[in-house]
C-alpha cells in the first residue's frame, strides 16, 4: 500500500483545529493550513516538541524479543478474538500505545484491514514505520486520539494505559476494545530476581480490571500463560524490554540462573456501554 493511501485512509484529524488532515506533497495539511511533515521513515508526529517517554533501547529490546517469537501465541490468540468480535467489511484497527508496532504490524497481514498505530514515544513509532509498511504510524497521545468519532472497529491496548472516554468516542457502535494486562506470573523469573530493587508493589491487575469494567461492557475474558526456555542473551533482552524493570540496574542482576521466562497475560474484550 502506498504511503498516500495509508495516511489518507487513516482519516487523521488535525490536533490544532480538529479538521481532517490530507496528504499534500510530503506533509499532512488541514483546511486551516496546519501542517505536519511525513518523516523519512513514513510516520507523522502530531505531538511535535514532546520529549522522549521511553528510551529507544527499550523498544529495540522489545523488538528483539518479539522477533524470537516469544509473543507469537499471544498474537495468535488476539487475532482469533478480534475475528470473532469484528465483522465489518473494511475493518479499522487502532493500536493505542503501539510501541515498536509488533501487534499492528503482524495482525491481519495482507488483509483488507485499515491499520493505524500510535504511541507517545517518537522512538517507538520510528521503529514501527521503518518495518511495517501497511500500518499508518503516528506520534499521538491516547488522551486525545486524532481520529473522528465512531471510526474504529477495534482498539488494541496492550500493556498500555487507557482512556476509556476517548476509546468510547472513537469506536463504532459495535466496535470493541481488546485490552491485554499482565497476569501475576508475567515475567515472574525476572521480577523475583529484581524484587529487592523494585520500589513499586506488584502490578494491581484487579484495579485495572475493575476500571475496565466500570467504563466498558466486558464481554469476554481470557488468560494465556506459557513458559519458554531462554538463552542468556534473551534473558538480558527481556530484562531491558520491560518498563516494569525500568528503574532496576539490570547489570547488577545475576541473570545466569534465568533459563526460562513466563508470559502470563489476561485479555479483556469490551464493548461500548449503552
Ligand atoms: C509497555 S509499552 C507497550 C507497547 C506495545 N503495546 C507492546 O506491547 O509492545 C507501553 C507503551 O505505552 C506508551 N504510552 C504511554 N502513555 C501513552 C499515552 N498517553 N499515549 C500514547 N502512548 C502512551 C509508551 O510510550 C509505551 O510504548
Ligand atoms: Zn488544523
């Protein structure tokens, strides 16, 4: 798909005036003359001037781990769930807080989906745009999604904060949100190792699930858990790819004993509350 089609199909709105942005030359422009350049890699920054949220190194390590297939079973499960809940003819997927783009890039490959992905971290969006050509990548904030009301069939929210008022505005009447949250076993081998350095308590998944149920009609809950062997190089990449260990001195961890890693994720499907 050409860059032009991809960015125009995304139906992006100007973050300044809210009018539709259309591609003209190498930029997206609205009727009021606000202008946002398409980067060399093909993404558009709708939050210019914003500083780094997470370092590039975190996203490179995420990509390394994704490329080794550790999240492939989760991806497969997500695809099945979305197929079950989305029946539109030319469906629109929005990956909110997409990171380096693994899910948007690998779901519905070669299908008729319109795929848009955004993140507040420019570093992440850069990586995504370099690799996944059938996805429109944007730097944007999930508190102000630059898309029209009722325009999305499925919002993906994987290990990312959520704004359900904004999500409900953007999804179609029968659209859904697929939220992935870490279960208590998620990366437990690393969290156990780092527990003396971790200042925050365990991830409060009950609170996150209650908050989801307060704002969305939860129509399905699934759990996916598996443990896979890792090399030392992979264990190190896992330790560097998760914001859970962001304040931990990874060099000081004795990763020698980490020979396997557990992925434990809960998947919630929510529809708009009536
Ligand atoms: C743990 S990462 C998950 C990224 C991706 N979904 C994945 O699973 O690889 C959380 C992501 O949320 C993004 N994020 C945090 N707050 C955000 C916001 N307000 N708007 C958009 N993205 C945000 C971060 O930059 C980061 O890429
Ligand atoms: Zn404008």
